[in-house]
């Protein structure tokens, strides 16, 4: 792969449109702004990240997480772009824009996630795999639909659908993003047939041909035709690293604020990234701050800065392998000795002590119940649209969702489009109304 081809301002849905107007903002900055002002992005403020949405203590939701990932991604992209400019001094590639591309892709990376955190993805997959929706398999496969798109539901693939699909009443190309930004979001550039039963794939069959066209235009290496599989677009590694950095480190800080992790333990986890003079300097700086939350915030910022620098170096050191499509794993997994050990110690601690905490598990249990009920209710309605109750249900759904499609696969996708776009609060409120627990009182 080559950077001149990889860094493209061509827009999905506007491929044949010549835009003569000059903009002060670059095309990639326009991608960023388009996402910031979009309704799906605003809805992330009421979607769970890990912990229940805030009461007296504010913790991260999907919106704040995405903004922080975008900030880290911009730093990773700018570091990388600066080094690539030094290496390819005669290149015409716009290396100075890599920070903007990565930050925009980071903003969008969670847009397709359903309500109730990662348990929402699992709840959807479970409904079709072993729940009340498994009877639909025969109907989907009878029309040659890809059943694994549903049994391995993946928020990343759903984000690509949200950004590219022409919903009813909307314009061609969906968000009309640049090819480079779209490709930067696809962590797993292959179809659900290659997911091995896991929630890891890059595009539904409905977007497969469109992504293939983007990949071909950018010169992304095709590894397999049927089922379709590509090499990763290089900047995906930076988007993934930004997410990995924020996810683990910010969760330690949130857990400290919620008293799930003691101050001493949080300090221990974060200080372990440093040794020698670097560690002593941070210990010394802690004496200037008496507020315990600010102490943890200082250490968290130090760790993020360290990881940004290290991941940037790893990308540059492995750039040739990445361009050949031969780099294995993530940048985080290539961290040097002590830093890698400290990162995965944080990861193991978080899984055992944070992600399995009672409050988090309660959200997951509720998510399974609510999403399962909504899926059952609306899939029954689209399969039996002439039933009186089905008509009532379908009349309250926004017209952009194509429940009347002749394809069963597309009908199910329209249900998933509707439910995955809900906030936690909206899904809970709708559940209450449909079950009669809560009724509108005028």
C-alpha cells in the first residue's frame, strides 16, 4: 500500500461530484465537524460506557469516551504524520492531515454501539443465536441472507452501516464521509463469515460491496475474495490504540471516583508504568497536590502521554510491515517490557474488579432483559405486519427505517437500526411503555 493512494479526500456518495468551492477547513476537518453536530453522536451522552449513567458522581459515557479517544487519536496521528513527513520528504501525501483523519475516525468508532454498553451487543447476538429470534434463521437463509451478521452482531460494523447507509428520506452516501475516515474505523476488515462466531467483523453483507469499492480505491490489499477479507487500513492501528489507551486507563480513574478502587491501589497501578527517575519525578509531583482525585488524574495523564509516545514509535518502526499488510496484532501488544506488563496488569485488574462489579453486572442484566424484549416485540411485528398490535407498533417507528422491505434480512436490519440507535434511557422508557409498567399521563 502507498500513502499517496491511502490518503484520499474522495467522499462516499459524492464520487462523481466536482466541488469547486474552496474551504478554509480541510476535508478531514469537515468529517470531524459533521460528526460532532450529528444526532447519533449527541445520543452517545446517554449510552453506557462501563458504569451506570451518573448519579452523584460523574463517570464516562459513550460521548465523553469518544471525545477523549479522539483527543488521544489526534496526538497519535500528529506524532505519526510528523515522522512520516521526515521519512518521505518528496511525497505528495498529506501527512499533516493524519491527525485530523484519526481524530474524526475516533469520534465515530462507537456510533454503532447499542444501549447498555458491550452487553448490548451480546444481548442482540444472544437473541438470534439462542433466544426467541433463532426461528428467523430459516427465513433469512431461505433468501440467501447472512445469518451470522445477526448472531455475531458487531458495533463496529454497525457504525459503518450508520455512516454509509441511505436511510429513507436521507441523501445518498449517508454521512458522506471521506474514504480515508471511513476506512480508519474498520477494525476487522472482513465479513461475519470469518468472525469465528465472535463479535469481530467489519461490515454487514449490506455494506460489503461499498466497503470493497472504498478499499479498492485506497489500494488496500485484498487477502481473500470469498468470504471477503482485506488487510487493515494503516490508520486503523492508531484509532485502535487510542481506544485501548483510554478504555483501560480512564476506567481505573472512574473506578477510583466510585470507591471501587482504593487510592493506594490506583496509584500503584498507574505508577507501575514508570521506573527510575521518571517514577521518582511523579512521586515528587504528587506532594504538590492534596486532592486525591487530582493525584489520580495527574498520574492518568502521565500514563496516557507515555502510551501515546510509545504507540507512535511502534507504528513508525513497523510502518513497512503495516503497508505490506503483514503486521500482526495491535500496537498495544507491542509495547516494551515494563510498560506492556503495567498495561496488562491494569487490564486484568479492571476485568476482575471493575467490569465484574455488582453495578456493572446489574446494567448488563437489565440490558439483556430490555433489548431482548424490544427485539422480540419488533421482530414479531415486522414478520406479522397485518396483525392489529403490529400496526400500532410500526406506526410509532420513524419512517426512515424500512420495516416494509420485501427482504426478511433487511426487515431485521431495520429493527436493529432502530434499537441500536436508542439511548439507555429511551430503551428503558419504551420498555416500560410497551409492558404497561409506565404509561403517559396527560
